[in-house]
């Protein structure tokens, strides 16, 4: 509450208004009220078999997608190494062919 409403200036102590004395005495500033128990009883939550089936199917689809991503990643890795091996083989073959032609042309 601003000092102007309660009374007093910045260098003077704050005095509560006459009507607030009783209200301040009833209110505890440093304590919160205890939480209420929101449980109505020991009833189990409602069981929805359709939701269970849907969740089961969704989990199976996630598992299938995860396995497929793993397989695709392995295939991509294999393709990368095969292409790299083919490129190295072609470059070695091309280097040897060029070397032979240079030897043949210039008699080295």
C-alpha cells in the first residue's frame, strides 16, 4: 500500500489508518493458508478403453518410426562409404591410366 494512502512521509514511520487496525490484526502476513485436499474420494479415475487403445497404437507407430529412422540412417551410412570407395577406386584408376599415358608419350 502506498505511503500516501496510509499516512506519513518518506522519513516518518507509517501509521495505519484507524479503520485498518482491526483488519491488520486478523491477517497474518507471513503465513499462507493450508491447501485444501482436492481428492473427492478413493474413486479410481474413469477408464476409457478407446483412449488406451489409441495410446497403444500411437506408441507402436512411434516405435516403428524410430526403428525405420535407425534403419534409414544405417543405409545412408553404408551408401556414403560405398560411394566414397567407388570414388577412390575411380581416382586411383584414372591416376594410373594417366601415368601410363605420360610414360608412353614421353618415354619415361
